[in-house]
C-alpha cells in the first residue's frame, strides 16, 4: 500500500507570513496537530506543530496567549524602548518565526511501511506529502495509519 492511498489530499496549510495567532486558531478550529508551511509556489518550507507554540525555559509560555495578553494590557507601555522592540517582534511573529525548517516529508509513492518507520524512529504524528518539485500534495498522520486496522 502506498502513502497516496491513505493521505489526506485536502490539506490545511499556512504561508510563511501567517501570524502565529492565526496559525493557533487554525489548529484549534480544524482539530489538527500540525500544519505545513508553504511558500508562494506551494512548496513545503516547514511545519508547525502544537509544541512549536511553547517557549521553553524556566516557565513554559504559550506564545499566542502571551501575545493576546500583551496586546490587551497596558503593560507594554511601561517597558523600556529596548524591551518594546523585543515585544513588538514577539507581537508580530509569523509562521516562519516558529516553524520547524527542513521538516521531514514523504513521497506519495512511498510504501506505508516506510511511513511507519518514520513515525517510529522520528516520533512524528504527521508528515507532509510532497511531489518531486517539493510541492504539497497531501498530509498523512498517525491516525490515518491507525484507521487501516480493521476490527
């Protein structure tokens, strides 16, 4: 069985300039775990998954909530110019700022066993499916593979 036999062909994707708050809304609305990032020619340039929205450090910070909070509060007016520049960068963050570049992709002609190996060894949940020219033609998820199991 080939990846093309189980992939989703109607792919929800974003471009590099999509604001990360919008990306978060898409993941929630569509109930998906990740979204491919494409350029103007529909070529895959990265992927954003749920974990890309968390800034790691002493405190885990959910970036879209932080952006929303800072835009609605008056706190941003009380910070130094240097901090305002940094804050503005965060508030204007786009997909290209948090995406995983050089994401793992697969061909529609690849065997499902190759896909399973990717899921297992790379600990992935979704993989963009691309044509030879790197253009997006589908996406395949772990759920697509699980759906093959017949009871």
